């Protein structure tokens, strides 16, 4: 459904004030320096990350639902007391969360409303904690529920889809607005454009992973996306790092050697790996797509590798203390192997201890692991 004209006028006003949105996609984006300029709190090199000029091996949580406010937006998970959450973290932690366009739309007025997102940045700043916002999900969860296929990475990210739910503008415009609005936050660690990108083709309505196809040029398509979209982010925010939210397990576009090819984009500063299903194993996966291979490829590309998701089931299926031991051993091994940090999946304010989940609540022993394994200075 097309938004009313009044909404478009307000969106247009935001875009014009969002720091040269109309010129970023043109000459400015093509001529901007690829390397981040000095001045950001977080910097990256092949040797790892630094925070305020000191070596930083961050630990923390994925807390995807931080911008949920049921009084404003459609939400994504339970509401969180932001001061309680950021106040509970060990110093110099890193939190990855959803900064999706859908969460910036007031569900009552149908207009852009940045209040819940501004609150996340403000709380992080008040507690001197670092955050990693993800601008869009691959699978559409908590957004339009549509899997992003190959065509989206070719040019669909630049176009507004009038049939897409919970959206007013294109991803390109949302990216411009978000970067311009929050680029100066002292808590901003990096930008992540898409979580777990995979430009494959769906062959059924459900887009089941086992039926998708992967054209031979998919790696080139994904690399071109990071080259183009990354250049636009860099034009708006010359200092802040950009991380590619790669799952790393051989997905379409990043399998085998393609992982390194995509990672070598000049507008990717930090690469990722997401670790599930290998409880207690520090370096999961095989010789083609395992974490050990990804560390080698990241080093060859000159980029640090952040293990941005580590998840293990617990609750009714495994004691929380056992999970904490497994993940502690895993993180220690990954750190020794050359990774640049570890974030756990996932913090929730309302864990379900009687069910088999990956929930991590305030009293979970994994808080001790985060405190013990994080390093700064």
C-alpha cells in the first residue's frame, strides 16, 4: 500500500536533511576514500580491533530487540529496560541489535518515529557501552518477512517496494537516514548493512534453503553490493567501520574462496562468522568453510574477524552452567586462533528456563564468561 502524500512529504524532508542523500549515490560515493578516516573510537586492522587507541577484544551479546517499543512500533521481541540492560554489562562490552526500518515507523501514525532507536543510543552512551546496529535482515524477520533474493542485491536495495510491509522508503534511503542520524554517537562501533547476506534464488513460496539455487555470479553480485552501498555509507560517515555480517558457513555467495573475495571489498573493514551447532568446539566446520579457514581468509584480506553470533541451546535441554563452560572454552580457543571478538546469541529480558532455547537472561552464568573473556588495553 502506498503511504499517503503527507507521509511522503515528511519522509522527503528527512531525506533532504540527512546529509546530502541525493548526492551520495552519485559522484560523491564513487570518489570517496575507501579507508576509514581517523577519529572513530573503534578502529580495525588485520591484527584486530582497537577502542580509544587501546587493543580491544570485545565480548557481549546480540540483543536484537532493544529498539522494541510497543507504544510506538511493531516491535521485535520483548521490550527491554535499556538502563537495566546496559548497566548490567561488563565495561567495554559490545551489543549487536536491530536498527531496521520497520522499527522506525510509528504503527499508529504510519510515519517515521526515531524515538525508540534514539533511546537505545542514548542509553548506551549514558553507560559508555558500544553498540553494533544491523540495518536490515536477510530473511526479513521483524521487517517485511521476505527473503532477500539475488535481484535485491543487484539493484532492489535502491528501490522502494510498495508491496513490502512495514516500510516507507527503500533500503538505500533508510541506510542514508540511519547513518546520517547516528554517525556521531560515541557508542557506535560499526555499521552492518545486512545480517547474514545470501543472494540466492527462491524456487518455492516458502523459500526453503534446500530448494534455493545459487547462480554462478552470486559472489560478484554480493561484492558489488558492498562496493556500492559501502561507498555510500563511507561518503556519509567517513570514520565509522563497516562490517559484513557474513554467516561464513558456505552460504550462496560466500562459499569456499568466495568468502575472501567478498571480504576484500574496500568498503568492508571487519568480517564475521556465526557459530552454531558445534557445542564446545572452538573451530567448527570443515576445511572449505570452517572457522579456521575463515580466519586464514580474513587475514589474507587484511581484515579482523568477529564471531558475531555464538549460540547454544540450554534450559530444559542442558544446564545453563554447562552451556557457559562450553562457550567459555569455545571463545578461549577462538581467541587463541586469531579471532577479533565474540558476541553471544541472544540476550532476552524474559528467558524461558523450562524450555530448550538460546535465551540468555540477566542471571545467566554467561555474563561471567563475557566479563572474563573481554579484553581492553
